[in-house]
């Protein structure tokens, strides 16, 4: 008669149930506390990775009829479907209409070479490029890009050692106004108006407050937005101010494109604040891949976005990052 199996059994049920309970608790904390603390901000930012095992574990638990484990995993698995499901659906519901405008948003990263931008221009040929972290040295290089006869350089943050945003356009720039009322520690930016074949289009190239975990800007100065938790709160305040600006434009029937580095994933508050103001997240609407734009491939979080109002999203994709720590987002749009 065979004796008991001396090999220890892998306690997968206990581990899976513990993961599910912990994941549910974190999601609840993110939903209630939002970006007010460093812990909840960070958990939301990296949610694409720590939530990823939930659907596979749920299927395994269902096959093994471990119903208590299924119950524990239900909330994290549903969260994955809500966050990632649209990309799968979009693969089967694409819009084949011709694009009227191609917009790219790209954080070129402070001081890095512009090889990625040149590749983006050559490969994608966007009509409008919204750039962030453009240093003084790189501004001269932007002026030499013959593909874009119209250039607006936004205000510098941090003086000559700092950086700012920029708008490259094939269409004439007919106006630029400083966005006022931003919180302390925020990067200044301008609302730029383009003449797109006789239609005015307002664009915002934005770079919300950086977490700057474990780093300092050139010159050894502290992060202007403070530590991770304080920067997260600044980021929400910035988003609220931009939302006010956008809502005023939407109410006047003006088409708007806001793009850039939000330093926020779809679970963080800033994106929700901006979409409630009347903007559509182009990638969520028509993208077919998660597009984790921050960090080396495959990336750690989707923090770069193109948001629109008064234009119809047709397609959205992630470009090559080049020397940057971000990859660009490219959106094809049509007039309604």
C-alpha cells in the first residue's frame, strides 16, 4: 500500500486567494483615497502589472472549482477587464475613415538627443507634435526641422537648466495665451491656437508634475512639486485647472487637443478629471494595445496620452521611444 506523498503541495489556493483579497483592498484604497498619498498613487500607476495575473488565476480557480478563490479574485479580474478590455474590443471595431489630422505627443526627456523625434517625423509624419522636456539646447534643433514651418516654444521651468514644452505644426499658429491659475510647483504652459485648413484648433502640450522618485533635476535642486505624495496632489490640482480651461473651450464649441506626459495611468485621478471636462482619451477609444509608454519596453505604465474634444478618434498607437524614457503616442483624428 503506497505511503503518503512526501512532496509538499504548492499552496496555490491560499496564495491566489491572498493575492485576490490584497488586490481588492488596494483597489478599494485607490478608489477612496485616490492620488492623495504616495502609496495609492504608486499602486494606481503600476496597476497594469500587478493586476495582470488576476484573469488567469480566476480561470484556474474556476476550472479547479475553488469557488472561494474565485470570489477572492473577482474584483481584480473585473478591474483588468475594465482597464484592458477596450483594447481588445477596438481591434474588431476600427474606423476606416480618412484622417484629417495626425497628432503626436512625446516627452523627449530632459537633455536626451532628438533622434526619436526625427524618427517619429520620418515614420509617422504627424501634422502636429506636442513635446515635453525640451531643453534650451534642443530648442535650436527644433527650429531646424524643415518639416514644421510653425513652432511655438512654451515657457521654461527651471531657467536655462530647465525645460519646457513645444508645439510643432504644419499648420499656422495664430495665437498663444499663458494658462494661469496653475498650482505652485506646476510647469507653466501656453494654450496654442492653430489654423487647420480654415478651422481654429486649440492645443495644449502639458507635462503634469513629476514624481521624481529618487532623483533630482540638473543642478541638484529639489523637485519643485515636492515628494511623491505631494507631487501626486499637485498633479490632480493641475488637471483640475486644465479641465476648467478645456471646459470653457468646449462650452464655446471650440475643438481641443490636449496631449503630453500626464504622469498618471488610467487608474490615477488626473485622467478622470480631464475626461469629465469633455475630453476623450483617444487611446482608450480606439487603441488596440495597452501602450505602456513609460520606461524601457514593454514599459511600466501608460502615462502619455492624447485627449480630444470636437474631433473624432480614428486610431491610436505607440511609437518608438528612441533615446527618451517615454514613447510617443500617435493619434489619427477626423473632423465630425
